[in-house]
C-alpha cells in the first residue's frame, strides 16, 4: 500500500534535516507506533521494514523505545501471526 502525506514545506525541510531518508523515517515511526499501540506484531514490524531477522527487529524496537515485556495475549498474537506466515 502506498500512502501520501502532505506537510508544509518548511516542516518537511526541518524533518529531512534529521534524516537522510524522510520516507524511511516516517515508515519506521509508523511501525514503532503501530507496535507500541498493539496494532501490529514484531513479525509484522520486521516485514514492514524489511529487516533480516527477529534480532534486528527487536534492536530497532529497542532504539525506538517501543519494545516492552510481552503479555500472554501478545505472545499468542505473535504465534498466530507466525503460523499464518508459515501457511502462506
């Protein structure tokens, strides 16, 4: 899915100054917030960002201060997501 976001040019320039790739920074922020909110799993974050391993994904989530201790429900969602990925 492609999403387009319009922001004022001056704000875009300010944000671009912090990152070489503003599109990637927005994608990472969306992934971290989606995970933080419980909307997506670690495996979905990995897929969304094209990360090579669960270790890379967890490192990203730690840097984004989004990784937390998993609850039983979250672990069950992870297992279900992994099972679904194996069936694809």
